[in-house]
């Protein structure tokens, strides 16, 4: 990826920790930061509406100033996330269509699923139950691609149904009447799926599993250690070594203050997420 | 006042005629020779003094003591005297009281409500205990938390009333026409609400409220609820079922708006349940946004009519206007929205039913698959980690 090569630092930082390799660009990390901030905001303001009869919904609503405040912040976060989505879409199209960059829509570095992902999924499941070796992953593993597309599809579905409710009389010009009933069902169910998925499965798969515990910092710092790179994405590491592109990916070790700051932000995000998860589940069982 | 004076004169004349014996009744002045003493008490310690000036300004001021205290003919009089009988003159009121909930008159002598027997004023006089602005306080002596209400197992209505729109108008604005206790319950002949003769018996409530709220009562009578009650269907609501009897709130206030939907929902359970699934309910439940549509914003409040009635706000032809009151730009397609759609009813709402089903299945399958995937992964990763670390000779993490 050209932009990764450009950003790779020439002044290598050879500390006692070994080398570090670039995985995410600053833009990608910023996108993730905007995404999880707005997502937490949308979840925190959306859940009280979805479970408006629960004890915590009313308490939370009255604490922040009632429904008016909740819907205001919900819409504010929604607009911010929409903008981030459009910025991302523009970047993808710019790279893939305008710049004709290879590996965006197809290939080993693409987010698009391929046959290897199917084999990896099956192989990974077989490995989990002790029926085979652990698959070796490329740049993006199948569950990472699923996370990406789940969010991508989720933003389109939740966004569209949300705007249909926000501007209902306008959307009613070209949508049938029952669609106005359907958008609330779609919006709330899809939102619930996103919340349950991110706050349980994404948190564990990406951050809390033993290989990354307690948090995978790469999405904050953009870099990871050579050991981590080799262990988690051996195929990508080997491919880059084979093609002689490994050196171009070497990056500076993250500053200590930035790692610590990221940890604080990350733990707050995980704490809020898990709290919302517990509240959501409590609305079903209490 | 002229009428009152002439009535008084007639009464005095009648009293003198019937009770003034040949031995000539005691003159009030003679009684007051002793009873004007403010510290005078009987054997039981009750005050038996009379404030002369107050008495003379009262409605009974022109009467002689002996007109009421008929057992006293001469001085010295016996220690025990027979109680005064108000019904000698006030026969109609006494008859009403005898048939009322207050008929156990030992507990409820006239003075319970009318106050000091020697300082009774007409009800138009602000000094009277039954002057409109004083009535709630007078009744509240018993019908409040600390009073006899508890003793008789009655609801403590005074606190509810005094904070109600009627109570506010009366106590804060001094509005004489504001409903006080007796406006609805009557005064002497107060009957239990279970008595069909009572002004507060269910079917009589609209008429009772209509004494003041005439226009709304007419609207109510034209609506489905009014017609049902008139037809003897006592499940249908009258004024007090929605507005409550004593704690009546200003309907446009947020407090009433937020409590109103469950009131309708207590009968219309299915409609309430489907309403709760909608955004109208969700945002309404969270408070701070009282404009959100409640039952009567769409259905009307008093003249509720079925959608089949062209006068109904929810008649198909009127929906654009009704929804448009909140939703600026509402059009024919917009009003096809179903505010009581049931996503679990395949026959009524097929599109919604299948969309909900699809979303539920999507949610269930994605979460189930990844839950299993994640749990297996966790177990396997941890197993490998422990094995690797023990192989490296580290302590188990």
C-alpha cells in the first residue's frame, strides 16, 4: 500500500523492544476513533428509546434533560457518523477507482471476502475443536472483514431507516405507508444487533482474547511489534518479506504518553460498552 | 340581605309564638350577664361563653338565647340542658342530612361544618365556614390525612383536591366559581357514590361536571364513551375515570399528559400495547417532551368517535389534517403509517410481520454463530497460551 510506504519512518527506532510495523494509517485510526465515539453516543442515546419502559431509561433520560436532549444527541452523533462514513467512502473510491490502486477491491489486502476467507473460517473452527492446524492469516482475517462489512451494512441500514424517521413526511413521498412502520423495527433491531455484536463479540475477538488481552493497541497507535505481526498475520509478514517490502513498513515505536492515553480512552470505551451491554440485557430479563 | 332579614323575622316570630311560654322567656341580656365571661366553662371543661358582639353580627344575631336553648325557662337553670335542635327551624336541611353519609349526627352536628354556633354567617359571607373559599378547609378538617378520613377508611381527598386545578383556582386565585367540595357532592344530602341518587354516582358524574362544563359535557354525550354510559354500559369512562375526581390536573400540563395514556390503556389494553411499540410512546415515556402524540391528540378527548364516523379526527379523510398538526408536511402516503401496528400479527400487518421476523432471525443467527465461535476461540487460545507458557517455564498466567 503506497500510503503506508510513504508514512513509514526512515529513522528506525531500535529500542530494546525490537522493531515496530505500521498497520493502520492515521486516517484509518481517526476513522475508528470517530466510529467508536459516535457509536457509543448513538448506543447510549438509542437504547433508552428502544427500552423506554425500563427503569434505567427513564432515569438516564431525566438526568440528561428528557427525551428532547436524548434525541438531540442521537441526531448529532448520527450526523457525525454519516459524515465519517462519507469521508471513508470517498477515500475508498478515490483509491480504488480514481487512483486505480491495486488490492482495494480484490486480492490478499482487500476487505472483500474471498475463497481463502471461507477456508480460514472452516480451518479456524476445526483448529478450535482440535481437528487441525491453526490457519495463517493475511492482512485482514475473515472475522475482521465480517466486522467491517457488518458495520458498513449496518450504517447503510440504520442510517437510511433513521433518516426516514427523522424526515418522515419527506420520505413518505416515495415510500409506502407501511414502510414508515417498518423503519422503526429495522432501525431498532439492526441497532440492537450492532450493539450486542460490538459490545460482546467484537470486544472479545479483537481486544479481550488472550492474544490481545486486555486491548489490542494497534488501532490506536497504528503500529505493532514484529513478534505480534508475525504471530497474528504470518502470511502477510512472509509475503512482505518475500517481496522485500517489509523494511518499508517499519515504523517508530509509539510514544509512551500516546500509548497510555490510548489505553485510558480505550478502557473508557470498553467500560461504557460493557455497561450498555449489561443494561440492554437487563431490559430483557428484569 | 333583605331576604335573610325578613326570613329571620318570620322565624323569630314563629319561635316566639311556639316557645315563649306564659312565664316569659329569659332575655338574652340576662344570660349574657354570666355567659359573656370569656373564661366560663362547664363541668367538663368546655367553654360556655358567648362573644356578644360576634353573636349579634351573626345570622342568628337577632334571636334570643331561649329561642334555641328552649329548655331554659328561668334562672337559675339546671346544670344539664338539652342540646339545641337546629331542625326546629332548618327542617329541610336536617331531613337531607338524616339521609346522607353524615347522618350519624353524633359525629356530625351542624356545627362541624357551620362552625361556632354563636357565630354562624350566611354562606355568602367570607367569615362563614361554608363560604365557597372556606369549604375545602372545612371539609378537610375531617377529610384529610390526619383527620377522620383514616378512621372511617375514606380516601384522603383534601390534599389531592387542594393541588388540583379546582383547588388552585380556589386557593390561589380566590375564584368563587371554582368547584369546591359541595359543588359536586352537595351540602346536606351528601350520598355515597355507590348510591344511584348521588351526584357522584357514575352515570350522574357527566351531569354533575356539566353544571359548569356544559360544552364539554355536550361533546362527551356525542362521543362513544358518553353514548355507552347513557346506554348503561358502566365500563365506559365518565369524566372522573380519566381526569380523576379530586386530583384533577390541567390537561395541557405535562403531568397530566404523561399519566393520560395508561389511563386509556387500562381499558384499551391491546391498543395501549401496540402504541407502546411505536416511537410516539418511546419518546413520550422518557419525559421532557410532552408534545408527543397521546391517545387523545389523535382520537379527540371528549367526543371520541370511531374512524368510520366522518366527523372523527381519525376518519381517513381527516388524517392528513390530524397528523399534520404535529407533522408538518404530512401527506396521503405519510398518513398510511399505522400508529397501532402490530409486528406480531401476520394477518393485519404482513409486511411488518415478515420484516420483524427477518430482523429477528438475522439477529439470532449472527449472534448465535459468533457467540459459539468466540467461546470456542477463547477456550482454545487460552489452552494454547497456558501450554506455551508452561513450556517456556513461566508461571501459569
